[in-house]
C-alpha cells in the first residue's frame, strides 16, 4: 500500500498513512486507532494517552542499521500483566523493512521477524516451559524461555505496522541465549511468529543524540523491570501481516 491521506472516521481530522507498511494510524486529534484495508478505513476504537516512560526516543528520529536508513514512525505501549508497561518503537526502513526497537533495563534491542524453516512447529503457549530450549528457532546458540506472559495493547501513537486493537490482549514468550541473543514468540499469530533481536546501542544505530533521561522517577513497576526482556511481540513484518490481516477482515 502507498501513502494515503484521509480524514479520521471518528473526528474528521486529517490523518496520513505515510509508510507503505502502515496498517494503523493513531489519530493525533482524537486518539482513535484507524486501520486501512484495500477498501475502507475502520475505526478500531480509542487508545489510551501515552504515559510518560521517560524514553530517550521519540517519533521522527532517524537512524541507520547495517547501512540501512530507518525512521521511528510509531510507538505502542503494552501493559504487562503485573502492572508495568513497556514501549515498542516501530522502525520503518527506506528499503521496506520494518523492525521494532525495544528497551529493557537500559539496553536496546532491534527486532525483526524471523521465518522458521519449513516444517518447524513451535511448542504451544501452554506447552512451553520456563527454562526450556526452543531448538526450532534458528540461532547459532540455543534460546531458552525466560518469560511467558500476557500483554495488553494500551496506548499508541503514529503509524503502526500491524492491526493494533486497543485493549486487546496477546500471549508471548521471551527467550535468551549466549552472546546477547534474544527472541520473542508472538502467540497472537497462528501459527506463532518468531522475532529475533539484536542488542544495539543508540550510538550504533545513529540515535546517539537521543537524550538519555534521568531514570530515578521511572514509572515502570519493579515487576516489569525484573523481566529479562519486557518486550511483547506484536506481529511485525509488513508484507506478511498485511496479507494475513486483510484476509481476516
Ligand atoms: Zn480523529
Ligand atoms: Zn515482561
């Protein structure tokens, strides 16, 4: 899909789907999550106001990863079932990639959809055990389940590369391995999707000027901060989920 200018079906304010990968735009005037399909716009309901997470990141920041330029075009705040929340920032690349940038305990992770080898079947969410190695995920070192959880889509702003339904819950598992390897399994997809993360510094991805913020008054709960990687896993890769979601509509 290409750039689309439209009027918010809820408040009639001007909204714009700039990136081809954008599925949902959060109306800057009324906070309605507006999704687009080939035929029409759909009002998915209002998201909550973004809470101050004291992140150094903000929409519109531009960076590079492995020589590819990106811009932070959207952000979601996911509520952890233990009460905290975390941010996910969506990076739209000029070459068409979509990634997400998450922060956990002061470290940043850039994450991309990872297709599984043909025939691979992941354990079900209920069947997954903490501490279990998930050999189905292609990675040089084994990835072990660190956390299983449920998140809720609470707040969002900007352009979102998947169909974010305000208030919807999703199940995920976070995994870690040697050499700072991290992965997330997104059980809101069927079959579940895997996302592999690379730990990055903001300087490495061209965001070194983003202002670190004093974190003393951090509002994230201790429970959420205790997660090895409090990064819930929305479904990201644009082309895939566009097809999927369109077929769902
Ligand atoms: Zn609106
Ligand atoms: Zn968590």
